[in-house]
């Protein structure tokens, strides 16, 4: 099986640019770096690579004098790097899609992170990442002058359900520190092979929330992000008992969410504690988890969003005790349902599932991210489209 295709696509952003220390002429030929190439925003301070030019090509270098073969694995393609007489390897990619992408270097067959790049937890490991910049259309997820900044906090808590310490990242809006106001809560899940830092680091959710709140497009809210027990690779041997798919992958998080995480958040932060002020959403497998949780707990959630939701094998007539065969019940309890996906991710099946639900009488909004696949730019756009509809 295509391992839900996630490993190869690695939330599809699997693999991108690469770099290390110096600009280097290639062994036997020169890789020209144009004057308009700039150091990627994801490069570690003090490094001159990776770079990105105006044509969205990425340039990488790696000092590896003893290596015999070096490649850059980026956006599903492996590029051979060329060695100079000092053992510095260089490469340039084809034009890349705008947005954030994971990437790796492969040195003599061993996959590794680029020492010149920041790392991000994705593809089940610490991976290098590169941002191929958008134009002004990407300002909604960028830091903006004059916009009050919220905070993303690391919250450790003990889950009695599993007898283990866990961590959640919690966004609080800029105004949270002032006064005694209570806030609604969005539980926001990442996808397979990522962790609780994904939305705040790769997804830039804090900038998206800050900017939307400042413009009045979204109400101030608290956002909680947890690992969801999907950091490890998908295990097909886990059985076919999950009602939304063919596995129990990530299902261990469900009792933690209900019995430990929600009570801890409501005890620790000034939140509303009723279903009308509680939402859940997720990307890819996080969308799967959202459907599993919300549609079996409509007494606890009243908003739901699936961004490229990995919701395979769902029988709308039988799943979740046949809830979708009772559209009046769903529509009366769920204030808002959102399903978004990239125009290029035909394999994920979100569009087909959305049509089935609509034909069954379920009210929902759909959104198509033009030109993107199963990747973080799709999910940033989905979040930006989703949050204006919450808690109003």
C-alpha cells in the first residue's frame, strides 16, 4: 500500500532544498548563483545557504570531503550534488512550489538533515525545512507591524488516562493578559509524522490568528495543539476497528483529549466550558481524528474542520452510529463544518467525501487551495478560511 501515501509525500511536503556552508564551484563545472538569490528564511544564522532565487529555484551546499555521493531530496525529487576540489558539494533545484517544504540530504545513502537549515519535526523525524516565499498574498501568515502578538506556550500535563506526562502547545490571543475575560477554544491537530509544534512552527498559526483577530475577521480564541499520538509511522497491523478508516492509529489520543487535555486546559486557562465555545480541526490525519471525535461527541463540540482530511473508507450511512443518515440532527447540533483541500491533491478524496455529505443533507462549506498539494501552504490557507466562522 502507499502507506497512506504520506511517507512518500510526507504530508506531501516531504523533501526540499538543501545547503551547508559555503558557495562553491562544482567539481568540473560551475553552479552559478544569480544575484537575485537570497538566503532562505529557514537557514540557520551565519549560513549563506540554502538560497532561493526569483524563479523559486533553491541552491544548496554541503562540506563533505570524504563523501562519494551526495543528493538533495526535495519535493519528491532527488538532485545530484557536484563536488569541488575542496570537497564542497553544490546543487540547484528546478523551480519549486511556493510555501514550506521538508527536505533531506542523502550522503552515501544515509539520509540526514542539512546542518545549515533549521529543523522541523516532520516525516516522523527531525527534518530540514525551507520556505519558498509567496508574494503579498502570503501576508496573512507573516508577522505584521502594528499587530498585537499573542503567545504560544508549552504546557506539560499528566494524563491519568495513559499514565504519562504529555505536552501541548497553547496559543493565547494578545488581549489574554488583560482583564478576566473567558475565551472559546479550538483544538487544532497536525498530521501524521508531525508533532504538537507543527502548527506553530511550520504552520505559523500564531501569525494567522493574530492578523485575523487584528482585522476583526476572527474572534479572540485560545488554540490548543497536541501530538495526537501520530508521531510514529502508521502501523497497518493495528487492525480495522477504526470507524473512519482501517486502523486505530492515533485513537489512543481520544480518551486523553476528553478526560485529560480538555479538563486541564479549562482548569489552567480562562475558557468557556460548554460545547458552543469548543471547536476541533485538523490537517490530514488530524482531520481524521477530528471526524472521529466530533461526530461521536456532538455534546462536546459544535464546530469542526478537516483540512485535507485523511478520512478513508467512511461509510456515510453507517459510520459513527449512522449520524450522517440523520442530517437534521447533525445540522442542528453542529454550528459549522468546513472541509478544505489543495487543488492538486486528487488522491486524498476530500472533495468526494464532501460531495457525499452534501448529498446526504449535511451543511458544510468547502474550500479549494489553488495550485497546492498535500502541504503546509494548503493548511495555512484552510485555517485562515476556517477561523472567521468560529464562535460568532
